C-alpha cells in the first residue's frame, strides 16, 4: 500500500548508481573507461563531498546524458523503483529543462526545445504499471541568464498538465549578486498563478529573507530553525512547509551528524511549521525515502508521532495531489496497531 509523498527529488540525482553505470558501459566509452568496475563507480558517485558546490558538480555527469532520446529509459527505471521499493503514492520530479537540451544549439533554440523535454518527462513518468501520481517542478538556475530563467517560468505556466511549480536551484550561496532579479522572477511566477518553492536556507551562506515571502514551500530551509528561529512563527502563519532532505546534509558537509537535525524538527513542531521528509537525490545517495524516515526514527531524531505528522504534511503540501485532504485516514488505519487476539 503506498504510504509516501515525495516532494523534493531531482531528476539528475534520481538515477541509482547501478542503472547509471550500466548506461555508461553501453553508451559512454569515456566514462566506462574511467569506471570499468561497478564498485569503483558506486564509491565515487555516492561518497560524501566537502561542499555543496562540489556535490552539485555530480549533477552535470547525469544532465549531459539525459537527452530527449534517453530520458524515457531513465525515468521508467526511476518510476519502477519508486513504486516497488519506496511505496510512493505521489512524486514531484524537479529539474532544469534547459540543461537537457542540445548544447550545440543557440540559446533561443534551446529555449524552444524545453517544451519537448517537459512533455517527454511527463509522458515517461505516467506509466500504467507504476500508478504514482506525478508532476514536475521546473528549476530556474543560479548560473543561467535571466532570459532563460524567465522562459522557464513562462513554460511552467503554459504546461499545467505536466508542471505544478517552479523552483530556484544551483546552490543557494550563489544567489546574492542577483537577488533582486530572483525576487522579480518569483513575483512574476506568482502573478502567473504558479506554485513556488526554492532552494533556500540550506547552507549558512544561503540565507536570504528577501525571498521567503515569495515561496509556498522552502527547499531544505534547515538554517531557519538552526540559525534564524525568529522566522518560524511567520512561516507557520503563512503555512510554508520545509522540504527537509536528511542524507543530503551529510553528503554535502553541511552537517556533521544527523543528530543535528533534532533541533530542526523540535523547533519546527513547537512553532507549528510543517516538515516534509524528502530524498533530494535518492540515486546519488543510494538512499530511498522509507530509509530516510527509518534513519531519523532509529537515530532518535524524531519520534513515531512526528514521523506520522511528516508523512501527512507531505501530502497536505503536495502541489498536485488530486485530493483536497491528505490520505490521513488511510495512514491512520495502516499505522495503528492490530488488536491482540487471544486464544486464536
């Protein structure tokens, strides 16, 4: 029975190491030569990095092979694993469509190609044998020019069948010099009726209160309860949800221990701020969503009631979940203990 909604998963980081390595062996002679044995590749691909920027460089390895021709191959395997091994009922995939277009084309031609990418991702993710409700979040990028980012917002507004929101990615430490520009882009997105989220307050260098009023959800946001708890009451009033991705902070060097997240959960629950537990890059981490929950629980970062609350919050804040309310009764029925039967 599906139990989980996944609100923060990157298409580039969702390919599990084995699938990616097999693709390289068959289609990329250069990378196949660098990693002739799978164990070498898995160790390289999943090991912790020193910084978020170093970690994000791994996305480029996948982005250049996720083309119009190959996206259905990768997405089918992603969806199959998500349904079979993660019990997902709902999945939002996020990515920058511009980075899946042919690099040899001009900027304007690449912008024109983005709609085809969105349609391919949408069609490939809605397969009959993996009945997961899916939608896409299109990511603006801190290293792309304004014209491309605005075109991404326009594309999201033009394709509501496939797209549920826009995001800002590329490492939150890189926003500062273009902050006014990103504020205007978010204002434009809201004016077009789009849902919004954004990678923000993930690192100590990525704290920009100017962007907070424009976001319906906050990608990561862990530095708010850790360093800026004065914003929590406002987040609660605005019904803004944090998309917390526990394994990411260990892989990027942002946190030294998962136990540091206990303050994040405790302060958010005390203030009435919802948290959706997410994977961010399930393939890159080789960690699936149920294990994120299990690890937090067994490490005493959250208790079982908080786990259930986070499950429900993920459905409640899902941008494209087809029901007005999350399947709380379903979760309650599934998670309550069975009555003890004596003498049977």
